[in-house]
């Protein structure tokens, strides 16, 4: 058996290291590696120490019904989960401090309790009185959910064992501590052990458990990524500071599609659901403006229209600015390079600012054409047709590649009053959809067709 010595763990991703280093090889994070006492391996714990039992095996065909789900009535939340909470599932809700996780989960637990299910919310960060005050402000004071202020894992598990609610919210996993582990609350060892016990409890008793985790930039506090692999469902609550919109995004879901989003707006009285995000993200549109392009995107299973905005201005800097918010900056650099190399339109000597309106993040390659459209429109100071949406992926050769779910994109655009779509020539569209389709083979063709120049 290996000699037990102290081990080093990355607080960002949980990777184990033999020795300390300034930077974690696994995730690239700096100053995230800390020393930890090893977990003791008792005698006889190794493989082959005792005989196991034969595991019953089955085939893949099943007559089992899909898992029953509890809908909370908070539609945006239920959708992100794939139709509601699955009993016995473990979820992680991660996000920056102050983004609104506690508010979201308090509202969700209250909504669920109003449907007749039992919900308990454990707060480790705020006193009960504080949470009650917030609930009052959110108009939730009459919801039949219950509240506990506790950070001791043993006490929480004992309470849950006695109560067996349908949902337990733990806010946050980084405040929990278990007396069986010799490490500070928030350390990788504590967070991992606490999460493991709660997940095991969830499975054994059929209680849905939601763990809240703060995203941490550095230091001794373990980030939510340490528990991502243990839970059934990982949700991130994101938004730009200074914007009121918040997006709940599923990055992993064992019971439904991942990549699904729910959109909320932070108001003076809590989070309100945004049922039609396209209308919201486009709400600032009026007159045709140079530098603006509407992208018909897909988020999860839902089409969402967003506005890509570009500003191009002469630069006084030796290496001009490339400021990108809400888009992948690598993708933007590629598109700038393709415009220069394939269409002969240089951006050298020009500062470029790109932004997605409303604080939305767009990661789909299908947004390429809208990005190119916004850039060209800003550079030429010529507005794109205001009744048009754009989508299509740009390859390095400058060709436009078709993307998935064209019908859904067109349908959503039509619903919002757009009458024209600019899309790749090779794009297959089932059913016309009532939209005029301007089909374009490559970026040079796009420049000629839309801006009347080569
Ligand atoms: P909170 O849920 O405490 O964030 P987290 O748990 O992710 O740290 O929310 C914090 C912010 O939300 C706080 O800065 C104020 C804002 N907020 C509102 O704007 N309206 C509200 O009704 C509430 C409860 C919070
Ligand atoms: Mg909080």
C-alpha cells in the first residue's frame, strides 16, 4: 500500500497533484493549489481485499415510465430542468457572488411549496431573520416552506432524515462543515465530502437536493467545479453586472437536455420570469442603425433573437483595441481575419467594439454571419435591412456553412415581425415559413449583396 503523505489539490478543478505548483496543469488556474491532509485508507479497503457480490445486469429496453417531476410553476426554472425537479436528484447552482442565487432559490422553493410539496431552505450565509425579511420583501412570507440557518452537515442530515422533504436547498455548499473532516469550511476536502454525503442522501431518500456554489476566482475556497461530477444537474446563473437580466443555463443534465436557458429579470421585488426573451433582447431597436445585426439563435431547445452591436473607429494605438462582450473573442478575431484575407476588407488601424445587447452570451458558431454583418455595417456606416435576421457559420475559406434548426430560427423571427432572413446558400429549410430568404454562398457574396460593394 502506498505510503500516506500529504497531497495537493487544486481548489478550482479538484485535480490532485503530487507537489505544490503555482499553476494547475489541469485547468490552468493560478494560485489555486493547496495542501490537504490525505483521506485515510483503512486496511482491507483495496481491491481484492474481499470478494464482491455479482451485480445484477439488465438490457437496455425498458418499460419504466420517465421519472415523475415536480413542477414549481416557476416556468423558466422548470424548463431549464427539463420539465421540473426529479425526486432524488442532486443539483448544483453555481454563479458569481451577488448575482442572485439565493433570491432565485428562495423563490423557487417557495413556489414549489405552494404546489403542495415540502421544501426546506438551509441558509449558511444569512441568519433566519435576514432570509425572512427578504422573503417578506419578495412577497413570499405566506409560502408554506421552511427555513433553517445551519452550517453543520451532521445536523442538516439529521433534520432532513426526520423531515424527508421533497426539496432541500443548501445555500451554500462552501459554508458547510463536517466534524469528520479536519479541514476548514470551504476547503476542497470539506466541500467534496459534504456534497458527497448530501448527494448520497438525495439518492437514498428520494429527496431532491439543490447545492448552491459560489464561483471563486482564487484562494482557499473550493469552487463549484469540484462537485460538478457528483451531481445530476449543473446550472449556472449568470448575467452582466449593471444589467438586470439573469440567465440560468444548464451545462449538464442527466434528466433532460443541457444548454437550456431560463431568462429572468432582477427587479426591486426579486426575479421575475421573462417568457419571451427575444422581445426583451431586441427591445431597444427602433430606427435602422449602422453596426447592428439581429442574430436568430438557438439556446437549448428554444430560439432566441439577439442583437449584435459593433462600433468601429480609427485607432490611435499601435495595436488597436478589440473589445468583445458576450461573444467568443477568438471567433471574432477569426472573422476579422477572414474579412481581411478573403474579402480584402482590412480592420488594421481600427478599434473594434462588439457587444451583445442585454447582457446575453452567444456561443453558437451560427452567429458568425451576424457578427460579420455588424462589423461590416459599422465599418461602412451603412445599416443592414432592419427587417432582416441573419444566421450562418463562416469557414476559414470565407464560405457560409449551413447550421441546425433553421425552421425554428425563422419561425421565431417571423413571430417578432421580421420578414427577411439572410442565410447560407446551402441551408436546407423545411417549409417556407413565410420569410423572404436571401441565400448567400460566401462572405464576398454577402458584402456585394448587402452593401453593394466587392
Ligand atoms: P443574492 O440572491 O443575495 O445573490 P447571491 O446569493 O448569488 O450572492 O442577490 C444579491 C443581489 O440581488 C443584491 O445585490 C441585490 C439584488 N436584489 C435585487 O435587486 N432585488 C431583490 O429583490 C433582491 C432580493 C436582491
Ligand atoms: Mg447568497
